[in-house]
């Protein structure tokens, strides 16, 4: 009698209650591999340079963020996949995700952490980089005291009395930041 093969989430439902939870875990493990991937480290180091003579920071090597163009210490830069790696929602997708993540190609660039987060958010939400930056800034602003947010919105032409909940305040903030004010 042959034993029927079970998927990991079927064999261990106390660890992975759903198929989705298994693939979320697997994606995290693949990302851990990426974090110490030797070609990625070589790539990053190849783009770092000694600081200019007028530099007053403590970093020994600096690199330029692909998105904002500013110089950052190497420790503050991440290697980003310019084109999205994809998802990890099935065995086939996981195989493709791993292969694409580890491909040594011209799909890598350096990004500062804030820009990398904005780019990732933009990809997830289907927004442009600028729209995502405005949304992220609006999200940060919603954490400030309500009076401060309402005053800021009023300064930019919004009627504070109409901004009765957090969602409306965030929408107003997002509109303000999308205008570039």
C-alpha cells in the first residue's frame, strides 16, 4: 500500500493552518536567502564609493539611491529588484519567485530604505512612485494629533468640519501631498 503524499499545510495544520500561510512562510524563507546572497553583496559593494572630501559623517563608503539620487552610507542602502520579483502563492509561483529573486541580471539597483518602501508600496497598490510617496506621507501624518492634522488641512483649503474621521483626513492629506505642497 502506497502512502498518499500530503502537502505541508495538510500534514502540519497546527503549523500552517492554510495553504496561504505556508506560502507566506516560504516567501519569508526565500527572502532570508536573498538577504545574505553573495552576488547581491558583491553588487552592492561594487556601487559603494569613498565619501567626498567635504563629507562629515562617519560612513566609510557611500552609495546613491536610484530613486531619490541622494548619497547614503552603505549600511542604509538596500539592493532592490527594479522589476518586481512576483508572488509566492503556489509551488510553481514559488519556483519562479526563487529563480527571479536570485537571477544575476541588470534587474538590481541600490535604494535607500524609505524609497524602497515607497516603491514596494507602489507595486502592491498599483500606484506610481509619486502617488505612493504621497500616500505614505499621508499615512505618517495620520499618526499626528488630530488638531495638528486638521490645522494643516485647513491651511491647504480643506474644511476641517468635513474631515470627521481618520479616513477622510487621510484622503485630504493624500490629495495635499499629491499636489506637491
